[in-house]
C-alpha cells in the first residue's frame, strides 16, 4: 500500500500520466499516475489518502521545485495534468469520501476570439490544483455563457481574450450577468495578453490574473476567506 | 578528449570556387612580381638559398632586398604545412585540435590592450519618480598591469564559451622591462588558466626562456611537443608586402624550434591595402603565403596557422574600422581562402570601434561575431572584452561576450533531421492532434534537460530599464570569487629557479617574495 502511494507521489513529481510517458528522464519506468490511481482504488486505499498522500504531496514537491527554479512551467503543467487525470478517475468515488470540493471553475475564450493556449494552461493548472474545471471552449457567445452560469452555477468564471478588440466582450458578459441577476453568484476572473488589473476594475471583474499560477493563488485565497 | 568547439557543418562562404582560384592566382602573381620588400637579411638569404629571386637594393638604409617568390616554393610550403594542428593546454582536456578542412570553430581572447577598463556603479534617481533608483555604470580607464593579466586569465578560465587564451593585457608595471616582459606575461597567463595560451614575443632573447618555462609546466621537452601548451603569433609581414626585420628574425627562430605559430597579416583596405574586396584579399593572401613559405623553408612541417586580420579604413580618420561591415566580409573571405589551402585559420571578429560597453559595442561585435563564426575559422580571436579597436579591455564586456557566444554556439549547432527524429515527430503530432488542449508541452521536459535548448539571456531585467550591466557585473564578481588552478608548487619552484626575470609577486607559494 505504502509502495503504491510512494510511487504515485513520485510519478506526480515526474509528471508521468501513464506508463508510456517518458517523464523528465528515462529513470522512472512502470505504471504512471493513471495506472497507480486505479491500483490504489483496487487496493482499497481511501480516496482521501490517495489525494493527500499521493497527489497533493507530489504537487507540493513540484511547487517547491518550481519555486527553487529547478522546475519550469512545462514540468508544473505535466504534473498538474497527471493530477487532473487522477481526479477524473477518483471523481465517482468522491461522494462520501470526506474530500471537500474545492469549487467549480468555468473557463472560456470570449466571442470573436479563438486563442486558447493561455486558457488551456490555466485549465490544466487549476484542475491539477484540485478544482473542478469546465472548459467551455473558444469563440463562445455571451448568451451561452450566461445560460451556463444560470444552469451549472460555477463558483468561478474565467474569461480569456488575447485581442484589444475582443477584450471588450468581457465587459459585455459581466453586464449581461448583472442584467439577469447572476453577477453576484459567481466570481469573475479575467486574463489574456491585452488585459490588465486596471481593465478588470473598469469592467467590474473581480480580479485580473497574469497567468495560471496567479489564478490558482487567487482561487485558493477566495477559499481561505 | 580535446575541447569540442563548434563544428559549422555548412559554413557561410562569399566566394565561388572560380573566384577563390582567381584570388589564389593573383596572389601568386604578386609574390612573383613585384614580390616583397625584405628588411631582414637572414630571410633574404633563406629565400635566395631556396631558389627565390632575391635582389639587394643598392645603398639602402636600412638595408633591404626585393624577394620574388616562385610558385614552386609556395606550393611546397602549402604541401609541407601541417593540415591538422594541435594547440595543447595545461589541462589536456582544454586542448584544441584544428583541421584545416574542418570548419570547427574555437573561440579565444586576443590582442594586447594598453588600457584596462574598471567598472563602478552609481545610483541615479528617476526625475519623474523619486522612488525609482537605477544603477548605472561608470567606466574608469587605467594602464594595464600584470595583476590585471592574471585577473583576465582567471576570468577566461571560467567563461564556458572560451576555448583558449591569447594574452589580452599589455603589462605596463614599472618593473616590467623589455627583457622580462615575455616571461612574466606567459607565466601570469599560464598560472591563471588551464586553457591554451598564445602571445606575441617582445624580445627574441626571451624565446628560449619562454619555451623552457612551457617545458617545465608540460612535463619536459617531449611532453611540450606532444602537448604544446603555448603558441606564438608573428606579424612578420607589414602591409603592404614588407618583411619587417625584428619580427621576421623572431619568426625564423620560432619555426626552427617547431613551436606552433600564427603568421598574421593585418592590412587596412583603403590605406595599406586596396580598398576593393578583391584587392585586399589578394594582398593579404599573398602576405600570409609569403610568411608561411619562409616558415616551411626554415623548418618543414612547422605548425603554422594562416592568420588574417583585415580591416577597412575609416574615411573620417584613416584609422582602422573593425566595426565596419566590410571588415567582416574580408574576414569571411580569408577563412575561405585558408580552407582552400587546408590550413587552420586564425581569424578575428567582434572588434568594436566603441569606447565603452553599450549599444554600439553590442551591435558591432555581435554582427561580426555571427557572420565570421558562420564561416568556420578554426581559431577565432573574437575580441572577448575588447573595445576601442582592441586598445581597451573591459572584463565586464568579456562577461557580456560570453553570453553572446552562448547564443552563437547554439545558433551554429547542426540540425538533427533523420528517420528516427521524423518518426518521433510524426507520433508526437498525431498524439497531440487528438488531445483537447493541443499542446506539445508534455514533450518539452526531456528535451529541456538534454542541453538541446538554448538558455535564456542571462542578464534579462524585469523593469523599465535594462539591468544588463549590473547583472553582468555580479556574474563577473562571482567568477573572480572562484578558485584559481595555479601551477603546482614544485613546478613553480623549478620555474623560479631556472627562469630569470620573473616578478616575485607572481609566485603564489611565497618562495620568491
């Protein structure tokens, strides 16, 4: 049992999603995070322990390595993606496991904009940090976003835009949410090359995030409040 | 294993094969007619004995001769000249192995600068925002000393991109004389770097002392032949087409002892050479071939590098302009000519007309360093730290240059495209194509750690003003805090016992102090 958890933690650190992943180097072989998570469930290891001692413990080391500049963004993303895959496997077993939800985060690239590299990275990092993430895609009409918020009731809404023309749509979305009384139900975060903290204030967003790491910090700080 | 340098598999060349042949033929014609003026009687005798047409100039003062060199002698010299030359080092892993046919570039320091440029930082406050303070450098010039040369060799030892050390500081201490200069400059250099050391000779009387010092360090006479930790550079032909007396004398003696040597010529297009490209190229090629021919007559098989330092004349001052674009063109051409003969090439790049580190300096040196490196000279004096047409050495600039050469070395790496690579890429593309994120980031990590990716520029700032100088200065201080691998106590003691003229203060073991 301990062996599975130690391997799971090590594979999270190496960002090996499956047994076919090469990881950081070729030194680690055998099952990856996906296989080990399934093995842990088969071995009746409690879900709470899998998350705490395997996934979260691994991500803590990854964070330390990142802060020490031993790891770079691709390493962080690989580990986050591995954790995110593990969470998908654990999802059906979460109810009654004693694991509290960290919250639901919806992310979208606004109407008129098709850029999604930043959006995808934010989604991977948040999912890896344990948030439930819904990726609504690119070039999504405002009405569809409003409808999603009404029906799915996410805790957080992340809006992404790269262009100075499409960033204006972010303001329209916030106005549309206000118009139907939904603005107070969701924290709105914005990000993208053209936007800024000042712009976030102008359009009435809750905050601006410079990158995915800041998004994780911001969401964690909301949970702490 | 010798140092790797960087192999430029497809070198940049400006001349077509027929143009190379035309320059070669024109140079041979110059060597036949008008030939060279020779101010050294021994060289005139050596050429005459070998079959050159030598005529003395009646009642000339100083005495001189006209030496007309036939094609046969030049061809024999080219045949006898080694095509592979090894320049050894105190640490044999720092040896340089140069093959005239192989465009493998080694980057080295160079020149003998009179001025050492210290750097000091002063704090300045932004007028519009008093809370913003920046550090800006002030540069303080002073005469170079032997302590500075030690420091320069020490820095060079720790600059990763640097493959060898040409002494780059003219030692001007009060107790340095013409007689003791050579032994002290070689000892200061060899005692502070384990890389190859090259310098010019100040006094012929000191040649055997310098060689003896090198033999002691290398482990004996045979060991020095096996691992020639020093080499010399001679500019024996002054442009246009004149064998100078003293340097030619030194060159003959160096060749007779079989020490690796550079025959270097440094004409200025527009003053001491024709302004047109074909003109300076024909002349510099003739001058180097003349020197090489003399060396191979004196001692066939002497390792001689084909050394070329052409430049364009500034039209506003009639001094040399190393920062000019044409200077790089001439140099690239010369590298191609050396490769035509299959003889390792000593070349120069990165020389700047700028007086201090800054934008002009970066632009000029980076331009020529990239262009000339691409042409594949084997032994490239690339002006680490040099400014003001090589009259000033700035250690800060040397550290900045190291960052430039990290970039250039990455740029010159050969592409890896083969079946295995293509198969791996096809698999990657198909896999990523089927994922929702469509990102290749998962494949980056292993490559990132394999050394295949270039590092970030090390002196990147994060504010509105750049922090390049300040960060480079910190790096320079870090380097100087690193230990020096000196010559061991026993050899140092032997050197001080056998070699006269060494300054006691250079002895790290206190014996001679």
